[in-house]
């Protein structure tokens, strides 16, 4: 089915100047960018976005990393977009990521792991709405 998912290019990948290379992977896989913005998240915005992880031991390191520099945030649309994006990203820990995935090619560690992607269709809707009002998402 036609789906939308939220993607974030994290501060490490923005700093490496690979936004375009990552967008090319989305496009070559048939995912369309339907909303996009660069943003330096506040601590409050990062904590709110990752609220489901609040009790995890890595929460504060995750938030500090996510506010260490600007991120590129996009909504992606396509057939099976949630799973397709997760396949493009590879495993959360780049040590476990399959060759040719975004994290295998651009990530340095489980914290600096280049990209975030929604893990379910339900969370995708919540995460897209967190960053983009409906009027800023362009069906195409
Ligand atoms: P992300 O997909 O953005 O969702 C939460 C992030 O927490 C994850 O990617 C990792 O960058 C980070 N993280 C750090 N340690 C862990 C861990 N042990 N398990 C899962 N995520 C972790």
C-alpha cells in the first residue's frame, strides 16, 4: 500500500555532507520526498520526539547527540515506505548493518548512526505530525 514514513538524517551524516547521497538512495528505491526541512532541534524537541525511549539508559546520550548539530527531516512516500526505508537504513547498530545500507556506509556507532526511520505505520503518522503540519506535506 502507499505509505508515508518519517526520516531524519542525523547530525553526523549532515556533518559528513551526505544529504544528497542519502536522498538519492530514497529516490532510487522509489521513495518520494513529500516534506523536508533542516532544523537544529532544541533539547525539548528532541526529548519529545524520542519520548518512547525516555526510560532507556541511552536516552540522555541520544538527546545530546541529536541536538549536537542540524538535522535534515523528511517525510517519504511510496509503496511500503515504512519497511522500504528500514531496509535502506540497515540495522540500528552499524556493526550489524548489511553491506550497502545507509548505516553500513555512513554510520560510525549506534548513537551516531546516520539516520532515523519510523518503525511502524502508526508511529510514522505520529512522527510526521510532530514535525510537519498537514499543509506542509505534498502528496505527489
Ligand atoms: P533511532 O532509530 O533514531 O531510534 C533511537 C536511537 O537510539 C537509535 O536510532 C540509536 O541511534 C540510539 N540508540 C543508542 N543505543 C541504543 C540501543 N541500545 N538500542 C536502540 N537504540 C539505541
